[in-house]
C-alpha cells in the first residue's frame, strides 16, 4: 500500500463550465477525500460535494448560496451522511 503523508488537493476550472475542488488528507492511520463541484451564475452559487474516509464514513451534500446587493448571504444546504439522518440548514449572514 502506498503511504500518503499529506496532500492539500487543488481547485481548477473545467472549460469555464464549473469548478472542481479536491481535498485529500491522511497519514498512516487515516485517509479522507472530499470532492466539491460548483458553479457561479451572477450572485448565485450552486455546489455539490462528496466525502469519504478510511473509517467507512461517507456523505453527500448540496448547497445553494445567494448574495444580494447589500452583501447579505443566504445559504441553503442539505447533507446526507451514510450513517444517521440527513439534515437541512439555512444560514443568513449579514455584514455589520
């Protein structure tokens, strides 16, 4: 088995259609990888992600984020882990 000390992954754009970001972390006892795909259209960002680790944990998620002219950010996200129940979160962030 190949030993992975660490890797930070990277983010790149695919033909200006969407962004793909990968994060890989690990050592000799634990490994994890997270892939995120996102697309920004104006003030709206749509993203989907998938996570997996060496302990058998997996999850899938999706989010939609909107920022208005005053800088207030509205974010709706859904996460479905392999074990346990899924959850939905609504976040509203307003600058001071």
